[in-house]
C-alpha cells in the first residue's frame, strides 16, 4: 500500500531518494550501509518516509543489525512524522484495543498515541511457534487455523490490488520464467522496495511455524485467482534432472517447503488439491497451509504434486511463501 507522504523539505526528499538509489543499487552495486546513513540523515531532516524505510531495514537486518525493537521504534517515529502507512501499521499491530479504536475514529493524533500503540505490539506473540495440525506425514502437510488475523489479511490483499501481473512458471529447459496456459492466475511480488513491517512480521511468523530460518525465505508473492483461473498440477521443487535448474539449485538452493496463507474466504471452489494423497484444502480467512516439498533425505518428493483449483465465484487471495535450503539475497 503506498504511503501518503507529507510534504517535507527538498533536502529531506533528496536524501531519501539518494538512500533508495543506494539501497536498490540504481547506480551500480547496492550499498545498504550507506543507504542507512542517507535515510538517517533524511529522517533527521524530517522525512517520514525515511523513518518508515529504516523500520524495514531494522526488521530485515540489512545495512545494520537486526532488531525488532528498533524496527518498531522507527515505525513509531515515522507515524509521529505523519507517515500514513506507518500509522496504519501500528494500529494493526498493537494489541491495545483502546488505542486502535481511538486511531480509527479520529484523523489527528499526537505523539503519545503512537507511543501507546507501539508499546502495545507484542513481538513475542508474533514469533512464537503456532500449533499446527498434521494432515499427512508423507508428504508432510500441516495446517494452521487463524494463523493471521483478518486485519492482517486485508492489509496484505490491499498490497496486491492494482499490482497484479500474469503469473509465470519456470522453464525446466532454460530455468527462466515464462507464461504458460497451465498457470493463469495473477501475482504481485513484494520486493524490498515494497515491503513493510507487517509483511516482515508475517514472514517471521512463517519462519517460526516451519522451523526454517527466516533468511531462507524467498520474496513473498500475493496470488489472486479470478473465477476460472487456476494453476494446474505441478511441483514447487526444482527437478535436479532438468538441465535448466542445475545452476538454480547450486546457487540458490532447493525449494524445500511452501507456506500458503488464505487471505479471504468469500469465494466458492478454489481448493488446493493434492491428487497423489487424495486431499484438498480450502482455508478460511487467515488459515495457513504448509507442505514440505522434499523427503527427509532432501530428495524431491513427487507426492507433493498439487494444483490451485479455479474458483467458481469470487476471487481467491493467497500469500505464497517459498522456502529454500540456503539463505536468499534480499531484494
């Protein structure tokens, strides 16, 4: 969701844009440490967007040490400076219902409100491993009820609105993405320039649920299936026997697990189908599904064949998180 950025000085805007260039490597190699310094200077000059960006970098641990405490402090600073996205995130993340109600019923708030909202964020609750229900041992399929709140689900769906592109598949001959009639849904990638603290905490919760390192999570994708759109039966692992995937596996690692969060339930059909084990899953809003794409010895498990069936009515929204067996570049 784009942030409604209040007007700031030309100096603050210039420093913020310089930080983005350094972070994304627009002029060459990314320089995250220098980007952090530029954002800090921009924040000192009054840029709310710079404080919000620093909150993300603190949550990721890019260009500086990782710290959820610092991330939330910076999100609070961005809210005080007037960043609307930061304000909405604090209202969503805080467990202080009185503060949330006050934020939602008024448009003007002083620093004390954002301090209370920040104080009400329970990081331990986010990163505590949730309890799942095993649906299959081989392949390993686990479901999690109410993994995400309806408010978080709505936030994530809004991130994808207006950003959908045709989804692609990886060509086994070349390893390159291409469109294919087997996959007709839309996808929106949440890259470093687009992510926020809510997304980062959702990923941290996924890491806790799977027991897999947060560094091994790929860039998350928002998926939208309109009526009739589908992803026909496929595997998420990379086949080592396919020539186009050899470098992929060697450099970036195998895609060992898939985690799906169902963001809405106002549609019919659209189940996730596992034909090899005779199971279909249709989560309610906020429910999640984990399936492990490899056997205990690390070899691909062909029984993880699955399909995203087409909705008959309504649009199905899902957050898809692939997880590798090697740390991933942040981008």
